[in-house]
C-alpha cells in the first residue's frame, strides 16, 4: 500500500521552475513525495508547490489532513481528481498532506507527525511563517481543529469540512479564525454536530465562518467547497503579525 501511495504523489510531479524573488528547486515545483525522519522512521508526505510567483515574504502553506480510511495521497488524486491542488494553484499556496494512520483520529503521535511535516516543508521551501494554515475533511477536519486549538500560536487560521470538535476545546480557539462547512444530508457526521460547534465557538468569541450546504452528504460537496476555503484561509495572518 505504501508504494502505491508514494507513486500517486510522484505521478503528478512537475519539473517546471517556479518564478519568484528566489529560486525553488525545480524538483519541488508541482506535486511530489517528500520524506521526513520522525520517531525513528522515514515517513512520506505529499507536497504541492504552485507554479505562481512566490510572495517576497514566502509562500503560504496549508497542512491538509486526510479523513478516516485515507492517506496522504487523498487530496492529490481524490476529491474531483485534485480539486485542492487546483484551488491552491489559484491562490499561490503550498499544500502538504501528512501520512498519519488511516483510522483512530489525530492523537498525540499524529499531531507530532503533522507538526514535523510543517517543520520539514519550512526547511525545504521559503514559507511565510505567519501564513500557515490547517485544513481537513471528516476525521481530518476534526484533527485540524484539535491541532489549531492545541498549537494555535503556530497557525493563522483553520478550515474544517464535517469535522467535529470536543466542546472542551472550544475556548482555546478564542479569537482564532475558523471556517466550518457541512452538508445538511451528511450520513456519517450529522450536521447538528457543526451547528452545535458553531454556537459554542460564537459563545467563546471565535470568529467563525459557517457554510451549511443544502442537499450535500458527507463527501459530495467537499471538492466544490475547497476553492472558497483556501481563498478564505489565504486572507489571514497570524494574530498580531
């Protein structure tokens, strides 16, 4: 399974150089499989670098967390054949999709792997440290919210599609920008979970944007929502920066 996942990233690799105020290694432009050493293991993640000129301050970066049963390739080959990458290209954003385990949520070990991927990307590429974001769908959306709550000082905003959050973590997001989307016909995560979460976040003075999509189930509207989510993320910088 791992070799298939690695190949899925590599199939999309482009060697076209990126424009900008400083060069980016040609092998990193487009989609590629990258590796980091974490917890004694060589761990793959998928990386996408846009072909657009990079800002003088560096590229914005979004960490895309996969849902249950998926892996790091999901956002590169799934969701309408890479809708997230097309959205990232339009806003000039780097995408990094960590591997993590396919089930069981984002516990401490998975959070560490996500943070390690962020560090590795920032070592390899000129990234604006004040424009680093979290995004995820379902289990990945929950993980994105949880990591934002636990490590908010390292991120500028978070976007979650059908990702629930433990109510006890809501207060930790006070003042932190959150985008939540959910289909009102979701058969996996009931839409009421996001409705309750939005009410909770508002009560904790969280600046939250909520989009409830009529007729959409757990998966049908995720790809269509990605351009709006990434465009919204791209408008935010770390608080006070």
